C-alpha cells in the first residue's frame, strides 16, 4: 500500500466537487441546491488545505484562503436563506420553476 | 497499512458516502442530516492534516451555524415528511454523464501532473501565527482581506434583515404579494457585495 499523498486527497475533493455538481443539476428545490453549493465550497477548501500542507508548507496562504472562503460561505448562506424565506412567503413554494418571475 | 492510512480511508468513505446521500435523499430533512455528516468528515480531514484551527472553524461555522440555519429554513418552508419529487430520468442521466465526465477529465489532469514539493521550513499553522499574519500590514499580511470580509459580513447581515423583515401592512390578498415584492427589490444593494 502506497503512502497517502496529495493525489489521494485531491481525488476525494474532486469527487466531492462533482457530487455537488450532480446535486446542483438534478435538484429543483432551492434549499437542496444551496446544500450542493456548500458541498462544492467544502471541496475547494479541502483542496486549498491539501496544497498548503504538501506543496507550500512554508507559507499559510491556503489557510487564509480557506478562512475567508468559510466566512463568505456563511454570509452567502444567510442571504440565500433570507431570500428563500421571502420567496416562500410570496409564492408558497421554493421550487426554482415557480420563481421564474424574478428573472425579469 | 498503518493507522493513518486506515483513518484516511474511513474519512473518505464518510465524506463521500454521506455527500452522495445528501444529494440523492428523497426527504429534505435527511438530506440536511447527511450534509452534516459530510461536513464533519471534512473537519476530520483537517484534523488528519493537523490543521486544528481550521477544523475547529469548520465545525463551529458549518456544523454549528450553516447546517442549523438550513434545518431552520426547512422547518419554516417545508412540510416535514413530504418527499421531494423524483427528477425526470433524462435529467438524471445527463447530470450523471456530466459529473462523470468532469470527474474523469479532472482526475486525468491531476494524476499526470508532477507536483513540485517545496523544501522550505514548514510553518506552524498555530492560532498565534494565523492571528499575527491576519492583522499584519506587511507583504505577507492579510489585513486588507480581513477588513473586506468584515465589511462583507456587515453588509450581509443588514441585507438579511432588510430582505427577511416582515412589513406591517402585509395582507393575505394579492395586495400582500405586491407588498412583499417591494421588499424583495430592496435586496439589490446587498447583492453586489456578496458576489464580490
């Protein structure tokens, strides 16, 4: 058995990214789409941390990118849920098909 | 096969398995719970890589914050226990094809790329180092992004309050729908902040 290296972690994060992409493409409920976006953001964070650990251990750049991505993801989730709740109040549904009038 | 390897494979199975269940579960509440386990698996990866501070931030912000927020919004907007409708077969087939193609393509790119490891002295990712770099204004400091993120968080907070606030004159008639639409329009000032 070979030693666990960068490639193994990259495989995990790529798989998680495309699991999120699959969920984003198939789901039509706004909350589950938001969950898929969270999965995608987490795979990117894992990528940053793995690169920082194995390739640029002398710096902390990946750590800072991860911290800022987590902060932005938190504010994004909060704003998205506020929009979803407001949409539910006016349309009684959070399906993306019923929210088409926000396009124009 | 040592313990480190075994733990890696267990974490990978936990993260990917519950991630896959989170995007395919028929009940939205179970989907949120599987997302919770997937995020815990990611935090385990951070512990495994010995970035303890990031792991703690991941647990506090994601598991303690975002998932709880998602579960609250499920309670507010969804009738508990109702199953989500099955997506059409055509959409499932094409989504699987697109995801598998992307997975294989990026994995071929990554597996053939020779990564150059640095021989620099590893920097300790302790809280003291992270804190002093985050507030330093030197070349390697992160004071400017720190300030930008704090402004972004303030803008997001005000934006959430403005969007989700319930107007007093709201009625269940179509007049009420017009009322909420005017509230919806007010979220546009906060939108460019979140995109940047």
